[in-house]
């Protein structure tokens, strides 16, 4: 029997100083990512130890919206030199196998995006039409797959979020607001789709998924057990929650610990 642990990284397993919350002591922290020489993301020592010592029957699959290059900076989620065999990056547009993107998978996603006209060139005029306001600080493209806006949260008209979400969904783009980033994601690029591919490849019998944002919703829905950190965008949304999705009691970096404790409970049954 094989258990697949498909998990988002940022604000699920790893945390920046801004997002970790106040319940953690400095000496509990382990640095897991460095950007331009500075520590950027952390786990607690307890979480890291749990993640490094998963049972033999458990396969860890990082499933992140980070691009491949951004993902490769996160070296503290595995022990030693060997990253997980598979990783999902760019929100599901890319699957890495031993560090190399699976061409056939990304080609398939690209074809879907082109045929549904959900490509960045088609999106940009709409972004300019709706988001000309002063709260958009920068517009970033992620490896030609999707777009995210760096926004000024103070000035962002939160009350219009529902309207924006509906407007962009009509033209095939899903929206997710995470801190200062507002993501616009083609409907064909999903974490669930990529996870299903890996599940099939490794012949997993059971899936536990974790993730904090609306982009993780589909991943949790297609798992056998889904875990939502209580602090996340998805836990706060009013979309009804299926029964197999649990919400953590703790928030911030301690929610990460709770997820890995829950995983350990299930995973030890698979090793019996
Ligand atoms: Mg996240």
C-alpha cells in the first residue's frame, strides 16, 4: 500500500517571517530557503524532522504555485542532496521528475490553454481594462503560464473581489488572493490534475493533501483526506466544505506542525 502526501508549500508547510504567526520561539525555527543570501522561509524543527522521516510507504509530493526556479530554492524540505522524485510547480503546469520537467505533460497543458484562449496575451487587455487602479504595484508573468499582480492591500477594494472573480472566471481564469499577490490562473492549470498524474505514475492507493489557498481547493477535493490550515484563504471562504476536508486548530507555522502530525497518524497505519 502506498500513501501519497501531496502538499502545498508556502503557508502550508513553509512560512515567511510575515506569515508564521506569533506562537513560535526563535530557537524552534529551521531555515528552509534563502533568497539573495537572506533567510526567506522556515519550518519548525519539529515539522522538518517529521517531514524528513516519513514512513517507507509514504511519498511526499510538493505541489506549489512557485515556478521551477522558485521551487528549487527550497532545499530544507528534504534531507541531504536528494529532492523528492516528483514535484509539481507552476500550479500544475509543470511536473518535475528527478528535477526535469516532463515535456509531454506541459505540452498537453499548453494545448488546452491555447484552445481555450487562456493564454497571457489574451488576458492582458482584460487586466488593463479592470485593474487600472492605483492598487496594482506590479504585474508579473510566471514562466508564460499565468499572471500575478503585486497589490497594495490597503488600497485594494476588497468588496469588489467577488465581482472580479466572476468576471475573470467567465473568460476562463481563476482568481486567488494571497497576501500581496493576486493570482490569475488559467482553468486548465490545476494542482489536482498534476497530482492525479503522479498518483497514477506511482500507483498510490491513498492521498492526503494539504493547502491553504483557493488554488489548493481542487487538490484537497480530489484527495481522500484534505487538510486546510485555519489561517488560509480557503478556510476563510464561504464555499461549503466537503466532509473529507479538515481544518487545523492551529494557525501559522504551528498549523504546519499539525498537518504533519495528522499525516504521521495515517502514515503509520500504511507501514504496518
Ligand atoms: Mg500556499
